[in-house]
C-alpha cells in the first residue's frame, strides 16, 4: 500500500515546566532522502529497508538544484526512450512523464536524439532510419534473405523475402521494392519501434499469381524464440519469456473507399474556408466532406468504404506464413490496388484504434492529422452539411507499464494527449475511461466490462482561425476535478503504482457516440504525468531535540 509521509507532534506542558517538542533528529537530512527513484516492480512497502539505497546522488543533487532555482530539473540519469523524470522546485517531489510513444532515441555513443525514421543508405549496403529505438535495417537489394533485421539489447530478428529483391526506391520513411512479383510491389516503412510491411497488388492479373496463395517469409532469430499466438499474431520472446518483438494479425484491404477519401482531402481546404463563412452567411448551400484528415496514405490501413479482412499469421522457428484472402483477390467487384500487411515491431506498451466498421489499427501512428475518435457521420450546422464518413465510431486505447512507477507514493496524475482537429468550434465531451487490457487481436467494441470513468473534458481544438478566437491544435489535460467525486485518475494510478494490477489501459471515447459534432482527431502522443515521492526506508537516528542538543 502507498502511504503519505508526515510528521505530527503534540506540545506537552506542565505547571512550572517549559514546552518541549518531540521530533526526529536530522529532519532535513531525512527529508532530502525521501524521493526514491527505483523500487522493485513487486511493489514496495513502508518497511523496505532498501528504499533509501535506491536514491541516487544525482537525484538528490537535482532536487537541491530545483529547490534553489525554483524550476524543474530533469534527472538525466533516469531517461529512457519513453520516460522523463523531473525533480520539482519543492525539493522533495518528482514528476514522471511516461509516454506511449518514444520521445527520444539513444545513440551508440550514449547521447540522446529525437526519433527520426527518415531512411538513409548505409555504408554496409543496407537502408535504415536515422534514429529509432530498435535498430532497423532494410535490404539494399539482392538476396531476399535479409529483407529486414530488428535488433535490441543484443537480440535480433531477421525476416526475409522468398526471392531476390531489386534496389529499393527511398521515399521518406519507406523503401519500395518494385515488382517483387509481377504487378506486386513491396513497401517497407520504418517506425521508431519497428516496421510496417505492405504488399501492393496492383491489378486483378497480378492477384491471380499462385505465389500469393501463401506467403512464406524466412526468419532467423538470435537470442529469441518465436511463439505463435493464433489470433493474437506472433511474438519473439527472450529466455525469460519476455516479449521483445511482436506481430499482430495481418490485414488485407482493397481501394473501394479511396475515391471518397480523395474527395474528402481535396475538399478539406474548401471546407475550412466555408466553415468561417457559415457564421456570416447561413443561406449558402454547400455540402462538403471533412473529417480533418490530410490526403490519406492508402498503405497505412483500410479507410472508410474499403473491403478488408483479417489474416492469420503462423510461425515456426524458421518461417512466418501469411495466407491472403483468396476470395478478395479474385472478387470481380474488387477495387485495386489491394494491400496485404504483416507488421512486426517492438513495444514497451500497446496502443490500438478500434472502429465499429471492423477496422483495427494496432500500434497506430498519429501522423500529420492524428486519428479519429467519436462518431464519423454528417454534421449539420447553420445550413451547412459536413460529411465525415459513413456513420462509424472510433475508440482509442493506450496501455501503460508500471516499470517506472512501482513503489512510488503518487500525489497527482494527469493524462495528456494532443487534439489536432475537431468537427467544429463547439466543444463536445470526451471521456477518459479505464478498461480491461488490450492486445493485437482486440477488435470492436473492445473490452467493455467494468468500465471506470477517470476524467471527462468538454473541449474543441484544431480548427485554427476558422474559430473566433482561434483554436489551434492543443494538448488536452485530463486531471481529476475535485468537484466531481466520480473522477479518480489519481487514485487509480496510486493503485497501479502499488501493484494492485499489472497494466493500466485507458480509452478515449466520445461521451455521446451518436453526435457527429463529437468527431475529433488525436495524436498518438498520449502521456501519463505523475507527481510522486518515493517511499522512504525506516529512519535510523531517532532522538529528542533538547535546546541545541540531541539525546
């Protein structure tokens, strides 16, 4: 159990005697030792004698500096790709910022840099991102045995292609291998944690190739073992059974919805302008499509209107197999290109986006426009109709690990995420809800049992100068409102830090999932900010302060 640290004393007096105070000796020294930065994941208790040993000299020095300057000071030694720890100006508490996505990458020399997935050619002939958490290398062409290699902490997973590869064309974070099969391109995209692999089947004739009946990718694992998770995809685990890399179930989709998506993108600028006009001229008659997304990349996943299917992924120690949906490939009404997408990545935690139309975006990227939450239908206001989509709903989920929180006494917790766009300037309510845990196989409606509302917010951001005053994209903070007794994010994170449950999964959803004004787009940069003190060890020197002496 977490517990607060406080001191109380009672003044005692007697006739003819002066007041004496019972206290702890060397109180200042003890208070300086309170913050404990790393305790066992099993959950520390108040009598853990090792707690004081966990306080680093660097942390103490940073706490003193923060108190002297009146500003937060980062405890640089506590940096990870996902977390940042600050000593607070009070000299006693710390704040942990735990991000769902990497905020930095450690280079070979030990220094840190910003994630940068832009691909570059390397001296060894491979291609890879400039800065990523996992070391990623794509083939520069030739033998397909080393199509992609992922390495982390001395362990690696190499996935090949069953054939030769042309020299790739680099496009930002993607490498495109043209015609790996007749009429089939292979697009490899680096992320900061892994990669996306998409086969682009350009035509019906290409789809009839018998080599697409089953795709077999050769695999080499060093220090890892492959596990077939059935509908959960597959995982590569270390000797202790910890998952290092994972692959969700593969997906396949066509391009039936692309025409609508393209129309949406082309009308986006016009709809932004017409939105301003709405307040000035409600008699105008104009219908636009506007869901806030820039021109979508069809290789990232199915869009509204695309036919899609989930594909099984099976694994042996030397092979990963994916079986495309033959009926989709042969369908006379199919719209090409079609896309077949088996992904592999490493994740410290999981995130997913679920849609009521059946689409799933596991470990999604926020991209330039963010991803939608709420109801995507037609929003009518002031005589204008704004078409978002066919009337589907989206929910967004983030999972957090207790690794850096275990043993901390939590004082306050805030969930922060950037809202990049909203359907209108009129605010709508967004709920932050604790749910059951997620996995790569989680699909709509997601875990529905025992929902617990953490915090709600009535917000609108991202419309920019279309609103008066302007509403730029902005971080939205979900923090307990003391006037609303049902909001309990801090108490929930306290239980999480105490080890009451192993993972914390938080869902973003529109409060009213039938209201088209609820549609918003959020980034993937969810962050849990936790203010805490470490649980101290037992004090050792206890005595009475009598005047200037101690007994």
